[in-house]
């Protein structure tokens, strides 16, 4: 199939394929700062631009990041979300299958979408998924198969795909097996039109020239982007037929009410599971303990009063407003010492450690207080970059001095 500039997605002579993958448990961006990408509830507005008959929606796998209790809560929530979003096909990696087995989730259970397993079919090969997409201009039969190059040879897919003018053949690689893109291109069967390569970066990557065959791309990570493949059908012989596009999932896209409700359900499960209260906490060195910012006020009144006017002093309320105040993945950057004994546990048990306080940056204060300031504070101390990561604070990098001005609470120039 030829490729190159394609018409607008609004035209009725195009089939549109949407690809996501490597969610790694990112149901929603944290929302602590503007400009963040992602969110399952935003995808409906992108998928909905194309009628269901003329589109294919595929997730390439990598649902959660690990097997912690919170990951295990997220896994079935993601499967439910894919059904609400109208996915046609979800590919499960070997790691996904391990998580599903831990949760006693059957891959062959009845769902509104198909499940594809790269290593579970006959002779180690995936049985292709097939969908006939219809548009005003014609039809396109899409075949999708999956392969793990750690175990199998890409040539084994030669007999999986038909070669026909109205057919698009897509191969999802569960693992590239250390084989380079160029070597994959050299050995891929002629019938393969597109290869979805495992994601190594947050942004999607077009790994071949747009007119190269097969077209190789990765979908990115954490659900911040959606890959769109537009395929023109019913055109004249030799006409350009395929175009790759990266669609950022921006914060200004409308929310799908059903997906927003599912996320609230997830928040409730996290709260009822007691993940925050039972979070593993390390002992502080040397018998140190946290004392709370109010204790610091006794000797550092000016600094405390200035700090109290800053956003850090109200950090926990931002979580309460969105219902994430029991989610340890969120709370850790909004409180004092959650990862250590004597630090934050819950807002009910340890209200004195709510918000980003003195001891986040200066370290636990017990020895400093008991020595009337003679002993300095010591590690552990947090740095700005522990929380102001590209994922959580997209505007921080390159504007560090500007951000520092927002928290200035000391007398020195």
C-alpha cells in the first residue's frame, strides 16, 4: 500500500486507525500544573471525530507499571475504560498477562473489544484480528497480528497477512528482542504495511520515512498522545494512501462523563483499600522525627508567615478539591515525610504534616528543635526536581528561577 499526504480526517474516503499503548497506569495526569497531557476521559473527543464504521481503535499493551497493589487496582479499571471508549482491539504483553493471572482475569472473557496475545496462539504466532472498515468512498480490511521478537522470527508472520489492494496489514511487536529497526525492515515480509515498535519515549516516534515500507512507529507512553493513521480508500490507482499523525491529548479537550465517573470509582477504591495508611515507610536516620511546620514558627516567625502565603502551604487542598487526597501517588508530593516513619499518614491522623512544609526542603526538625537551633537539619531533604518532574510540572524546566520566586519566604535578597 502506498503512503504519503492524505486528505482531512473529515472526508468520507478515509479509514482512520487510532493507536495507544504503554499506559503504565497513567489514568489521568496529576493536574497540579497547566499544560499536562493525557487522561482517559479526553480520548472520546478524539476517537469520536470518526464514525465507528470507518475507524479502528487499538491499544498495544503495557497497561500498568508494576504489580504493586495500586497497579492491581488500575488494571481492571483500564480494561473497563477501553470498553467505554469503544476500543476494537487490546493487545496484552507477557507482563500484562502475568498481572491478569494475579487478578484471575481471563483473557478470553466476554468483552466489547477483542484481546490479542502475542505468544498464546498456535505455533507461537498471534491469530490475526480482522476488521472491515467502511467509508463513503469504499472499504478497507485491516488485519492486525502481534509478535514477540525475543521468541519468534518476524518471517513467521508471512502467512498471516493477505496481499490485496483493499487490505492493510499491521504487526504489533511486543518486544523488539534487541533487533534494530533497520534489521526489522530488511526481514519483514512484503505483506506487512505497518509495524508498531515498542515505545521507549513519552512521545510517539515515526521511525521510518513516511514513504518507506513498512511504516514503523511507536505510540509513546503514559497516554499523553494518540497515534493516528489515516488511510485513503477508493482513490485512483497510484494515489497516495497513508498518513501518520501524532495527536497530543491536551487539557482543553472535553471530558467524557462516563470516563470521569469511572475515575471517581477508582479514587473511591483506592481510598477504601487503605493504600495511603499502609504505605511502606522507612525509619529516619539517627532517631530523627518530623515536628511539623507550626513548630518551626516559634523561632522562624517571619519565614513561617511568608511561607503561609505561598501555594506550597495550601498544596494538600488541591488534592482534596479533585478527590485525590487518599491516592499515595499524588499525596507524596503534597505533604511532609510520607515516605518515612513519623511523617504524614492521613489528613485525619497527621494533619500537622499536610502541605509542602519546612521539613520537605530542610529535613526533619526534631534534633534542631531539641538543641534550640544548635544542631542543623540534615537529610533526608527533598529537592524541587523530585516533584517538579516533566510529567507533573511541564512548565518547570527552563523556568526554575521564576518558580523559585513563587516560594521565596526568606529575608536575604
